[in-house]
């Protein structure tokens, strides 16, 4: 069995997940891990599947046929990459008035310290009472043992002040 990642995007409509799942099953595959979302009227997601290596090309060909319904699917070989290992993760919780550059500033600070973003979820919602756009994000990160947590916290505090947001670091 080999592992593959499916990257999917298309116009959202009922039956898309079923079409993908049926295609994977028809090729002897197993749907393992996924993150699927509705974003601005589009369906977007990533799915980790395992299937016999001999079925990979035919799976990709059948998934490409779904493009007739407006769905774009890319199949990428995931073997050769290390499987996720249990690790202690740190989570950043970000909230504040929406403005451009919040994710850019935080991600630059993390990248400079060889800290990886392993999951990022963000949204903009109306703030209570004022109804102004409120940016919220949860960012799960892992890094090498070599980064200085106090220095990272100082940097995140500076970013929070400049961007007028709150950034909390929460250890899992």
C-alpha cells in the first residue's frame, strides 16, 4: 500500500465528498485523514489516502474526470515523507481587529526560528457590539529544540502591539 495526498478545489455542491470517496474506494483505497472546508462558495480540501501502488494512475485518471463537474483534483505521492510522529505542540491563539498582514508577520517570525506551522485555522467574524471585522486564528506550531521560547514570546508581543491583536501562546 502507498500513501497519496489528494488536493481538491471546486465549486461547492452536494455530492462532492461522496464522488471522491467512491472513487477512492473503487480503486481499493482507504480514506485516512482529511481537512475539508467551504470557502467563499468553493469546496477545498486535502485528503490522505492509502491504496495499492498499481491503482495510483487509474485513481488519478478517474479523479480528473470529476473536472467535468468543476472539481480540480491533484494526486501527490506521500511516501518518502515521514509520517506524523506524536509531539508536543504549541498553539497560538490570535484575535483582534482585521487588517492585512497579521498572518504574514506571525509566519515570518516563526520561519526565522525554524518553527513549522502544522495547522492554521482562521476566520473573520463580526465583533460583538461594534460589528467590526474581527480576525481570529488558531495556529499549531512545532519547532526544533533550539528556539528560545522567551525570545519568541517577546517577538510575538511586539507583533501583537504593532498589529493591535492579542497573541496567546498555549502549551498543549
